[in-house]
């Protein structure tokens, strides 16, 4: 049976010349070779290493620190510094994570305990499932021509889990946050989807590979900048980034749907918007910034395109987090008005522009 | 009359310019922030020399004139005798308001100002320092000295320099004090001063019923032992005036 499994794994494995000597030595050891082959199997490599779990971990450790540090610098503060002083406090997020890990998880008396505890855990489903459909060059999970709609549909499941958390918390702040989430969910989702449709109209396909291939000369952001602006604003609303941190709003309703969570459960739910931001950054890089197009690195082999995609998403996220320190917060009524009127109009203009480009 | 307030007109060009300005300023600050934070234990702000911090006392300079104890508005300074019988000030930092009147009043600069503002005491009792002498133990973590520059835009300059926290004040010439007879009619002839004087500067003789007490200004060192030991306040310490 091992031989059958090995042949399946080896038949579609990732080829990285840089680590090939190490892989060759490990292949000589029984049982270890099965694990190595399993990790290097293309779908598993995609979901476990890059842009999967390892990528998410790196992004999470980085973006929380980076967001705090960048905002601090713009506001003339210093930001996290005391953990690992010489490196400027880079491992602050890791220290916070360890603290969450050892803190007591309290499920209070009024909560629906079953859902209260399981929603943070299963909320990884709508994060990891769309990742399967987002390819990274020569590393992909599931390859289909309907990848873009499937990924978007799965990503738009995340608010449902947030609503579930708020409902299970049975707390008035969580209730207010949940209702706000539900309101703005409709306000941003329609312009968001229209802006994505605008890009698919230009590329005339929903397959990520073809989309990236068509951007080899001009990135999509130059073809349809209006769709990009709509995508960017709705991305900020969707991931509850400032200035649109309406469902969370720690000043008003103390983290909204997540108010009752503590310990590692809070650590899980707090990272949910960041994971969503990562997924949407990957999609936006593929749609607007040429995806994994980049100078070829022969020594990295199959890893190079994935690395380019990851680096682009990384930079995109780092720049997006600057909006936190530029704009003041929006009220929910302002956001709803903006979402249903201006952004909606702008997205339709973008769609018309795309149609014009496609006809021409 | 009803005045209708119209919403301001939206000028797209100005809005876009405003957005771009905001983004540019934030980017500029993100790359090179004008932070004016002082990382306190590792850096210290440069304080002026007249900063009112902890008082430093040196026993050798003190002439036991009691002026610090008398002038203290918070009544924080008390005089305590040491084993030689001379009186030296002790400060209760629970009462002290750090007004530095005592330092201003000190004629010999035995009390000195310092820039030490970060002091910790274990309890209220230990705040009453009865024997203060020399410089207290200071743990310095600072490596840099930070100076604010208030001209034009607020800026800070950091220098790799450890500042001396003890302020050196110019030492005034020590006034020569001698014991003098203030009220000879009070003398009861106990001759305690005569025996106590270490340099035999006091002479006394009985003339009929009066006792004449005299001090030799050439021998007297102004130590004040006779002044303190006299039970009836006959002797005082007097500064010697020029000429």
C-alpha cells in the first residue's frame, strides 16, 4: 500500500532544486520518505506550506505587528518594542499568541456553549477551503475554470461564522456587533462582486491561470482602475479594517461579536479578519497586479511563482494597513449610504468600462 | 427667520488633492517619523541645572547653622546629633516638597541640588533619612542624552553622552565663625564650656560675685561645642566680619 501511496505522491510532487539534496537524503529513510513525499505532494504543499498554513502563520505574525508599528510611527508613538528590543519588537505577536494560549478560556453561563466554542474552530473552514482554489503559479490545490466564483463564494461565508459567534455569545455588545456585521455585509458584498465581475469581463475567464497569463504585459489595475478602487474600499469594509471597523469597534462595543471570547479562542477569532484580508489580498494581487508574474528564479523551481504571489500579497497587505492611520472612522449609516450609493455607482461604472474594453 | 444650512459643496478636485496630501503625509511619517518620545530608562532628558531634584548633602561642608531646618516650609528637615555631638540635617522626603529653600539658604553649599528625580523608597519610614551624607547609590541605565529643540518645529537631538546628575555649584567662601559671649548675665559659672573646648579658647575668672567669660578669637575654630553645651544660652556662634 505504501508503494501505491508513494507513487501517487511522487507522481505530482513539487520540484524545488534548492532543497533537492536534502529531499534525496530523506527519501532514503523508510516512513520519513512517506511524510516528505506527502508534504511535497502538490495539493498538500499548496495547503500546508505556501500560500497555505505556513504562509498564513507568517502573515499573521507579521501583519499584527506591522499594523501596530506603522500606526504608531504615523502617530508619533513608538509601538511594540520591548519584546526583542534589538529587532524592534518583531516577535511581539508571537509573545501575544503564547499569552493567549495559556490564558483560561471562559464560556460564560448565558452562552450557547456548543456553538460558542465550535464556531471559532470551524471558522477555519471558510479560510482554508477558498485557499484550495487560489493557485500560486505551479503550486495549486484544485484546478478548475470556476475557481474565482467558488473562492469568492467560500470567502463570503466568513461573515456567517461571525454572525454565529455573535449569536452564540448572547451578549448585548455582541448582538449590536452582529447586527452591524449583517448590515454592512449586504452593503459591501454587491459592489465587491460587481467589481470582480468587471475584471472577469475584461479577462473573459474566471480561471486564475488564464487571468494571470493575460496580465503578463499590463496589470489589471491599469486596465480598469475604477474596479480596483471599488475592490480596495470593499476589501477594507469586508475585513473590518479601519476606517471601517464598524462590527468590531473596540471604542464603542468592545470588539463586537468577539466580546465574550478569551484565551486561545479570542486568539483564533481575532485573526479571522486578518485571514480574510490575506485571502482577499491574494485574489486582488491575482486580479489587479499580475499574480505570480515575476522574474524567474531557476534555483527555486516551482516555489518561485508561489513566492512572488506571496511577496506581492505581503506588500499589498502592508500598504493597505496604512489606511488605518490616515482616515477617521466611519459610522454605520455613513458606510451603508456609501456602500449602497457611491460605491455601487462606481462599481457599475467600472463594469461599463470593462464592457467597453472587452468590446474594443 | 429660518436659516437653512446647506451642506458644503463637494469639489472633486479638492477632495482628491486632500486625499493625496493625507496619504503623502502618512507615508512620510511612516518612513521618517518626527517622534519626540524619550525612551526613559535608556535615555534621559537634559534637565536644566536649576532642576529641583533630590538633595545631596556633604557633612564636611556643614557648619551646623540650622538655617535649612528653620527655613523649611514643610518642616521636613530636622537636625540630628552625630557621635561627635555636632548637629546635621536629616530630611523627611514624605514631607519634603522639593522647593530647595534649604539649598538656597545654605551658606557653605553643603546642601547641593541634583537632577535625580526617580527615587524609590521601600516604605514611609525609610523616606525619613536621618543621616544623609554623600551621593546616594544611583543605578544608571541611560546611554544617551536627549535634548528638545523648540525652535521652528519641535525636534529632539540625541547625544551619546551620560550626564552627571549632581549639579556642581560654586563653593562660597566658608564664613569663619567664632564663639562669642551674647548674654554674660545668664552665666551660672558651671564652666562646662571651659572643659568642653578642645582648643582651650575659653577663659573664665570670677571677680567678686560676677563671672567674666571670655573667648580667644585667635584660638577659636568655631566648632560650636561650647554653644550647644551651655545650659543657659550664654554663648552664640558669630560670623567674623572683615575688618
